[in-house]
C-alpha cells in the first residue's frame, strides 16, 4: 500500500515544495507555503469505482493518429438558460467539471438551483453542504412558481443530498446514477483520507481531484460552487482553477439588481462571453437586452450625464455615465469612482487640465456607472470627460447623443474595437448622433446607417460638438 507524504503548497499559486521555504519561488509571495499531507490515491480509486458501479462506461484512452480524430464537437447539454449557455460556449460539455465562484449572497446557489430545476429531462443530484433539505425546498418552491410546470419540474428527476463526506457522496452516486452532479460548495466537502478540516488547501485539492476523476471516467458533468476571498479571488489553492475545465464568476453588487456571469477560463469555448441577469423576488431573470433596462430613466435637462456605447465580452450595450463636480469642502479634493477605474479617472482629469484647459484642481469629482455595473472598456473615456464637464458648467447634454472613444495622454481620441456593433446598438435604441474616433471610419460602411456620425481626432473637437 503506498505511503502518504507531506508536501508544502503555495496558497497563492499552487507551487509545491518538498520542504518549507519562506518565499515562493514561483510567485514571489512570502509566508504562503502551507503544509499538506498527500494521501494515497484512495479518493481517486473511490471516484473510479463509483463511476463503474453506477453503470457508466469507463472511458479508456488509446493512441490515435491526428487524422483519426473527429473534428466535430461532442453534443452539449442545453441548460435551458441562454445566458449560461453563452458563457459556457454553447452548453455544458459531458464529462466536464465547471467551477462557479462569487461573493457570499450574490446568487450562486439560486442560479444553479433554478437552472437544474428546468432540466426536467435529466436526473440531477444536488449535493448541499451548507443548507438543509428544508431550506432548499423553500427556495425551490419560490423559484418553481414562475417556471412552466412541464413533466413534473422539480419532481423525481431532481434529487437532493445534504452531505459533507466525499466517500458518502460517491456511495449515493452509485445508488442513484445521476446524469449531472452539483456540489454546493466544494469548500464544505471533506474526505477521510486527509487529516484536516473542510475548506483547507489539502481537502479542497483532494476532493476536486477525485470529482475530476469521476467526471472524466464516467462522462457525467460536475458543477462546483466555490467561495471567494476578500481579495476577490477563488478560495483554496490556485491549482483548483487549473484542475477544472471552466471557471465562471458571478459578479455584481448586492445593493443593485443586476448580476454579470463572466467566464474566466473555458477549455471548450471563448472567455470573452458574458451573461447578464436581474435579481427578482422569484429568482434570477435573464436580460437579453441590457441597454433598454440601463437607459430607462428620463434624464433630459439634467447635467452631468453622458451615454456611452460599451462592450463587455462580445456584447454591446449603452451605459449611463453620471458625474458630479462640486467645490471641495475640505483642503484636499476628493476623487471617487463607482464602477470605473479610479486611476483612470485621475488620468482623464489630468488630460482635461493640461490639454483642454479646464481647472478642476480645487473641485471634488465623483463618477458613477448607473445600474451598479463595473465596466473596464476603455471606450468609456470620452463619456466620462463629457459628463465631468457637463456637471462642471452645469449644462446638460442634448438628448439623442452618445459617444465612444479612448482618450490618450496627449488629448487624442484613439480608435476602439467593434465600432460597427457599437453604432448598430445606438441606432437600434433610437439615438440620432454618435461621436466616434475618426480613425474608426476607415472601412466603415456609412450609407445604410440612420444615425449621424461625428468623427473626432481630439478631445476638444468632441467637446465642441457636444457643447457648441
């Protein structure tokens, strides 16, 4: 029988070492090496036997020529959720293991519960290590109310197990033979082969490896829910993200209604996709056109508001940028941004003062992206500058205007990506004018457009077009 051994693993990057060292040689962090006992492959053997006894045909690997390999993708499992299917790359791949992370209370369990409740054609085992069966029943009844009751949704095809032991979970998998396994959450599951508490580096790593072995040998997909740390990264060793096939993160502010599902890693699809949901009393609602929801407020006659065409992932939508500029009440002016990079805001204010001549050194500047969304698109620069100047001179922008453009340090408006999608989204929502970088007009067919384009090369030209 193979003996166990002790290794030291970096909690930041997953680097292993035979002895303890103060500084990790891979990532350079200090005091991150944690001791863990690597048990024999008992958990993996349990996973393989669980797959075999559940009636699944074990996948055997063999040497193949490149010409023998089929180029067609395996049929994916339709999750009956367009936003989730988009982020996964078209659906759930059989035999894959997916990790869903997010802050506490953001709606991870609600998202997965309402998704698997709609999969009435699949036998699903939902393993909960955090909530009781009664709590899950109450949440399911609240979600099931708006769902179409077809084929007995949430009936015999949806099985719930409240368990924290990995060995006991595999025993139940042998008995019920599910077609999809959901673990909520991986930090609450522990195996008897590791002498540490649930949630430790050794436990998370060993349990995830055993579940990966089960998914690959049986072809049954596994979805894991993971906690995140206060720094915003997934809890547990970094190797957990390397083990799984797909890492998706659920983001948003608990004080706002909107949630963003973002793909951080995907072996079977693109990482540039994202899904948008709206939190409601009965669960999460898919938002197919977020622009209409984010621009529902009537802001005519109000200063400090500019509309920008942003792209998150591959989806274009229009956002409302709000700015407030006021005289500094204290000696040091405040610079605060919500949903926008504050260092980027400081740079844009410096460009305004140096290149355009507006003195904001003694003014407080506050920026907010409406809807609680956090956007990293550099094309928001032009709308931030326009909103700041609109609030500074207390002059509202004309209705029907939107803009996009990255602002450089010399005051030039740099070109942005996917200009056709941005212009089409603005035209679809009824805008009559859009300010775009002049360089983006090359190769753009403007004959069929029903929106007037205003190409600019510098920030001064954009402000002249907006304020006259």
